[in-house]
C-alpha cells in the first residue's frame, strides 16, 4: 500500500465537482452564461490535467466555482467563448499558484486575475498570462511588498480601444464586442 | 499502519468496506490538516507538501498504535475508533514524549564528556537543540530537524523523528554516565592514542573507553588503567 492508494479518495472528486459546476448556472444565467454537463466535465478534466501537470493536489474543491462566480460578470466573456475562457483561466490559476509560491490565497489570485483581465488586458488571456500575472509572480518571488503594482510603462494603454469599445462593453453589445475583439486579437498577435 | 493494513487485507481481517472506510477517513483527515496548514486560504497544495502532510498524519497515528500492547489491539482500535481520534491521541503522546526528551537532553548536558571531539560537541551544542527549536508536531511530526553526527555505540537507525531522538538521548545518557566513571584526562589520552586527528573523527567515545577498560581488566589491571 503506498501513498497513492491513501491519497486516491482525495483525487476522486469528479462527480461532485460536475454537479457543483452545473449548479453555478443558476447564478450565471442572468449574464447569459451557461455551461452544459459536457462542458462541466471538460472543466473537471482540465482541472485534473492542470493539477497533475503542475504537481498539485486539491483537497477542498470549489476552485472552478470560485472562478466562475468571479468572472461571470466580465464584459469580455460571452456564451460563445465562455467554456474556452474558463478552461484557460483554470490552467492559468494553477500555474500561477506555483509561480507565486503559494504566497497568494485562492481568492486573492482569482481577484487579481479578474481585475487585470477586465481592466488592463481588456479580455486578452495572452496579456493576462504572459504580461500581468508573470510580472506579479516575479514581484512576489523578488519579495516586493507592492507586488500587484503594475503601473509602469508596459504598453497596457495600447490595448485600450476607445470610448466606442467602452460603451459596447458597458451595454454588453456582443456583436460590437466580438468585432473589436477580432481587431484586438490581430493587435495581440503583433504584440 | 500501512504494513498493518496490508497484512489485514491479506489475512482478510478487514473487509473491503472497512478498508474503504479507513481510506475515506484518512482523506477527510488529510483535507482537515491541509486546510489548517493553508489557514483556509487555499484549496490546493503542492504534491510534495501533500505527501509530507500525509506522512505526518500516518506517523502520528502510528506512534499511538505502537504504544498499544500488540497488533490485535491495534486492529481493534482501527476497526472501532475514528482515525481522527487516533490522530489526536498520537499528538498527545508525541507532545508528552517531546517534553520527556527535553528533560533527557538536560540530563545529557549535565553528564556530557569533556572532550574536544567536534562531532560530539556539535551534536550536543547545535544538532539536538535545533530539534527542540524546530520540531513541528502538527504538520511535520515525522521529520527530525536535527543534524546528529555523533555515532552511538549501538544506534537504532530504523526509527525516525521523536522516536529516534528519545532513543538516541537515552543511549547517549548512559554512555556519558559510563564515561563519567573515568577521568576526562584519561579519556583524552585514550583518544589521542587512538588517532592523531581524533577531534575530527566520527568515533564513539564510549566504545573506545569500554573496550580499553575490558582489555585492562583482562590484563588483571584496574578498569581505570
């Protein structure tokens, strides 16, 4: 009998997690965001894959739900890309739990992700992962107290798309947002 | 505990339901300890930390089970009591053993040999005190946190952590007690005769004193000669 045998009940929480994820639809549907059972299963698979890949064990559960709850009101997420973004955010979360040396609590990291995703990256996961969170993680590893201060000339203003975009964001005009998002993707690929 | 469960499965003393129940209790205990470790801030921890926490839980339960009369009583405890209860009793037992080991260490400091042997002095002056300073009962009960270089005459190396420290201190006390019957100058001379660089060597002083003392008796001379 080894540790794997003893730890196996901790690793086997899939069924409970799927039903908990689906139950989040009650809250997120008011933002026009809903996950199917298949998408919930995919999220659990992504979580298991990320945990394994980044060498972590989840004992409490509920991380996926926390991410859903915090991100569901983001103006940059629409039903079309909801599941895809959640999968990416989940992987990003576990990756940066390690990169920040577990110095940030789950809530702190998710709040930082959301804040930067909405306000500095304007919905770009690439910028969130490769610029802002990377900088925050480096600041933490360097022992800086003001680790989440990213107010330097890092080019974030380049990704502000003007008043028309902000209006579309506030009114949740998905058609306009998608158009601008397309432009943003082209800009990001240049970046 | 792991070998006990293995044998219980092999001999069918525990049913598959009972084994499953033990695993679930262990998982629950692990989740509680991990939650305590992260102070409720995180739902996940690194695998190496998780393994360390699990080893600490098992060591603590083991410590209690080993204090029971025999394996039959251990099995009855595993079958009838909650693992959490065994874990709490293990912690209480380790805590009292820790206090006992502190008292033993005081005695060892009092009857220490006056020698220039580095390993001996460093073990008493730095290695053992670091154990008392850094031992973490709640999350790292299985780790020793001590750098013990000085070899005992008969060293039981198949134990670890508090169990090893207690055994080490008891033996060191009695070795010191034996050596205290001899003049420290005589012990220094004996060590010089044993090796030119005796200060740096990892040598057990008691063993040298005992064997030379026995040799002296066999030559019909005083043990102290």
